C-alpha cells in the first residue's frame, strides 16, 4: 500500500476536514455537521461495522430515504473499506431480495419506515437512524483504517439496464475520484456554494455528481428527504441556496407550483438538470423565470459514475437541445455497428472511454464483455455529434423507459403482465408525458373470450413491481405492429400514440 500517494474517497474526505474544519458541511433537519464532525463520524462508523464482524470487502446494503444517517453510513463504508450497495427505497419483495442476495451483502442498513420490507431476507440488519448516536458519541472508538488501494472496490450500484434482472456496476475509489475532478471542473463547484440536495442519495447523480464533490471543495449542503416543491422553494429562499440539481420532472413541478412566483429565488446562481431529456420549451421557461441562474445540462449513466458530458451555461443559447461535450476525464465517440466513427449529424451508438467507468458488472462476466466490446463502453444510447463536437441524444437503443429520471426495463413490466391469464400479447413503451417526460404505457392484446381491465392489470403490476415501474396507462389493442419477420415494432407504437 502506497500511503504517500494513495487517493481513496476516504483520503479525500479527510483532506476536506483538515482544510475546512469546523465550517458547516451538511445540514439535515436540526443537525448541522461540520467537516470535522463528518470525518469523525466516518471513523466511528467504520469501527462500528467492524465490531459487528464485518471485514474489508464485505458488502453493506443501504436501504433508506435521504438523511444524514444515510450519508454518514456511506462515509463509514469507504473509511472502513466496506463495499457500499445503495438500494432504491421503492423496491420491495423479490426486487429488494435479489439485490441483497446477488450482491452478497452481509448487512442491510434500513430506514425505520422500511424495516418491515426486510421480512424474509435472511441478512443481518441495522436501523439507519440508530447510527446517529454512534456517529455523535465523543467517547466512541475509531477504527483502524484497513489497507486500501485506489483500485479497491468501493460501491456496487444496481441499474436495471435492459433486462429484468438488475446489474451491479462495480465502482472503484479511482473511478469515483476521477469523476469528482471532472464534475468540479466542468460544473464550476466552489467553496462558496450553498447547495440543496433533494434527489435520492441511492442514485449516483445526487451522491457522486453533486453531494460528494461539493463536500470536497468545501461547499455547504442542505439535505432533504425528497423534492417536495413547496419545501424546495421555501428552502431556496430561506437558505439563500445558490446551487440546485433536479431532473426535468422536478423542474416542471417547481415551475407549475404557485410558490415559484411568490418566493425570492434570486440567490440561485447555478441550476443543473439531467437524468432524462429536458424538453426545450421547459428549458426556455426555466431560463426566462430564473434569468440570473446559469444552466448546466448533465448527461451520463450509472456505469460512468455518472457524468459523461456537460452543456455549460455559455453554450445554451446556440444549442439548447444538446447535452454538451465530453467532460474533463471522458472520451466519447458516436459509432456504427462496426465501431467506426459516424460523420457529424449521423446517428450512431454513444460509446465512452474514461477512468470514471465501472470495472464491470458484479458477477456478470458475459454482460461485462458485451458492455466493453471493442474496447469502449457501450452506453446503449443513440446520438450524434454536430460539426463542433456537441453531442445530442436521440433515443435509447433498447427499450429502456426513463420515467422521472429513473430507468425502467420494459421487459420486466411485460413479464409481470404476461402472468395474467387474459393477456395474449403485451408491449411496454415510454410515451411522452408532461409530468414524467416518459410515462410507462402498456399495450395489451387480450386472449379470445377473456376479459381484463386497466385497473386489474395495474393492480397485478403493483403486487410485483416498485411504484415507479407501474404502467401509468394500459391501452387495449387488437394487435401489435410487427415486421415481416415477426419482430415487434415498438417504434410504431410510439409514433402512433405520441
């Protein structure tokens, strides 16, 4: 272990504590954590986990809504060399069990309101809220930091991708640190920032593209459980927030809320959007109503930690529909099926090379090999470059639905609906929606002499799927469009019903 040159996430947190000391770093409710306090919390929690029999490399699943406890649990994991496994708090039943089981997690840290969902999962658990007393115990012992390397695995982040079974993207400390440098550079983070963190910490965007790099530069973050529009707008005014990230669905909900016009939002200097495609009319409205705020469009995905490209404020006027250019530590191409670069304006698959990238999918070598075929990471997105090297997203190659900034595998929804005895055929697509950007929509062909209605099929889905995966609408049709080879043409459904 080269301690002199080592650069893990834990090392970076320690450096931030030495630089910014007793300045406010993170606020949640009535608790205000200084940089020093967060660093001490990381030490105490690392020891706490070790005292429970966990060893370096063991996986710890984190299953809870946003809280300071959730964030300091993450810091304790990286300090102790444990592998953090964030789990979407909307998952229940088999979806939750699969991630805990497939990751080999030895401990589940669960929010008090979610503990009941762990019934039947034979893994030790600990209530997240109880970690606060451990973190604040001035007499609590600190652990001995294990032998960590820059390439040590720090997190396994599950993404539904395009298959029913989620895949765990393996992220090393090196990947995370490289992405923090890119974010800080390309998105103009500074110690003077007052950030509002409202999106889920289980998602890589909030944690790794915002909260962590903002912590490392000395910014102050106000953390809230969820982006309730009235709360977000009140806190922007009350805390004089300068920096805020949200997907288009949240920005739309803010723009439509009566408090948007009533609150003083003039403190906002930097507004970030991403996770799904922002409709250009909404972007125009946002810029008109927040004329002093500088907009940044962020594009990427879980496997690249997650930032790949950024459209900076000064680039918005000329190219409002673009997602920008590759950030500091990313090289991006648009290629054909033979991995040849396509000319500007020509559609192709977006591929990347970057130290941000995952090392592979946890215990899925075939999927890993496919993702890195040809020596580049395949995003699964279709896009094109313009003559000046600005990237535009056209569509997803496979049928992943981006609803409210969260990915849903259409096949997963289809397989549940297929279990109903009245269903003969089903195709699930994402249709444009004013609120969700893409609404999960199921097109169903019923079996002869069988009956089922929309409420019945939505109820079936509700029994097996997380709420965000449920079909917003079920459309009954006589047949599904197919080509002469019998291949289902989902693009025709999108074209006809959009």
